[in-house]
C-alpha cells in the first residue's frame, strides 16, 4: 500500500511540476501593447497613457499566471515530499 502512495505522489509531483512550468512559460510570453489604438498625429499624452494602461493590463495577466504557477509548484513540492517520506518509512 505504501508503495502505491509513494508512486502516486511521485507521479502527481511530475505532472504538477510540468503544469507549473507551462504556466510560467505562458506568463513569460505575455506581450505588452497599448490599451487603445494610438493616434500617430494625435495627443502625445493620450498615447503614453495607452502604453501605461497596456503595461498594467499585461502585468496583471502575467501576475495571475505566475500565481497559478506558484500554486502548482507548491503542489509539486508537497507531493514530492510525501513520496520521499513514504519511501523512507517503508
């Protein structure tokens, strides 16, 4: 029985680690673009604010993806620790 718990925990660790890596990859690929169409000959301040708003949107999206990745990493570490502990006990 302990063997199966250890094996299941190890498998969960691998899968959750790969999911975390995927979310971190997605977070690194978030692109920054202006929040609204820019007017080349228009108000410069409005164009700058478009980029500022675009940064805020991109940082928020990337932050949410990083948060998911961190949670999946925590699951990977916890399940790995359980697997190692159960292996040591038997």
